[in-house]
C-alpha cells in the first residue's frame, strides 16, 4: 500500500513539472502585452524677448554708441560752418518759398524727435515690455513726461542761431490729442513739448514757433506749416532726421523714387539741408516691401 502511495506522488510530481514546462514554453512564445505610451508633449514656442526685437541694435546704437554722438555733433558742426553763407547768399531751404524770401528776416526749421530731442528711452521701454508695434498711448505717456534729452550738438547750434537773430521754428509730427485727465485741452502735447524744449536748453520757444500735427488742422505733411513760416520769414536752413522734414514725400515713394527726388535737390543737401542720423524708425523703412529682409543686398 505504501509503495502505491509513493508511486502516485511520483506520477503527480512529474505531471505538475510537465505542466509547468508547457506553461513556461507557451509564455515564452506569447508576445508581451502592449503598453500604451503617451505621445511626447508638443514643444512650447519660446516667447520672443528683448533679444529678439529687431529694434534692439538700432536703439542701443542711439544710446550707447559714441559714433552716434559724434555723427550728431558733426551734423550740427557742419551746420555752423554753413550758416554764414546761408545767411549771406540769397535763396531759401524751403521748396515752397519759390521767391527765395528776399527782404524777409531769416528763420531755421527743425523737426523735434530724433533731430533735437532724443526719445530712445521710449523705444527701449517698448522693447523691454514686448510692445512690437508703435503704441500711440504709450508714446503720449512719454511725451507727457517731458523727459527727452537733447541730441548732441543741438543746443549749442540753436544758441548760435539765436545769436545771429535767426528765428527758430520747430515743426513736428507729435500729434495733438486730448487726454482723459484733461479733456478740455485739445493739444496738451503742445505744452509738454514746449516745456521739454525749454528744460534742455533749446528755448525759450514762443508758442507760435512750435507747430504740431493736428494743431490748426495741419496734416502730417509739413508743407502747410512751412507755408505759414514763409509768410513772414526766409527759411535759410532746414534740419531733420526724415526726408519729409525737407520736402513733401509719401509712403508711395519707394526707395528708388526717393533717391531720384533727393538727387534733384543736390544743391540744397550741400548747402542748406542738414540730416541728423536716426537708425530706429522712419519712412525709409516704412516704404520697404514685406518681408523687409528681401531688401537686403548681397552684392
């Protein structure tokens, strides 16, 4: 009896071993269960920062480059050299003054922004805040601060003009627009700009000698304001950082057209028109077709 039980145990052990082998063999041949792998997260585009702003280098050049300071001072030094001849010789720097202004006292016309006042801190704020396009509200806040500093050389040359009894007229496209804080004043920018000019030594400025866009219905084209000046004065010199500070041009005039127009007045560029360098903005870039990188020359 005992031998029968031993035999049954042995048979059972062999059967179980065979079953284990068969299960193991089947498990080895079976494919592993599928494991769901989540897709990788979509890459998050980095938000453009100040280092990516296309205005960065130009604004730094305005603020940090000694070369810019020297260019501005050289422009006004050149103006001082040309002034005696401009006063002595007949003729006008205003194309609108076709009679040359004979017999009238002299005047000089200046643009304001980036010609006599440096607004690069406003541009720097826009870069650091991520404001990529011109924001009229932010610009108006800056004008209201009355904090712009003079362009190098401007103050000394304006003093030279006054010593020579030349009327100094500022024609700017700073725009008249009411402010919520003082809705009764249609042009608070006029008082702000007068105060800023006076504070940095470019005055005293008679209120009539500062002409803003929108004031008296004047458009952005500066010709109507030049016409006001030539009623009483001969414009002997003109100063600006934009083509339109010297003559009427529009955004329809592309770079090639502007070059042809400029060449037609070579004598005035050489005697009565003074350009102050401004790499940060202007019609020179506004007229370029998009994308503006297509205007790069490689030869």
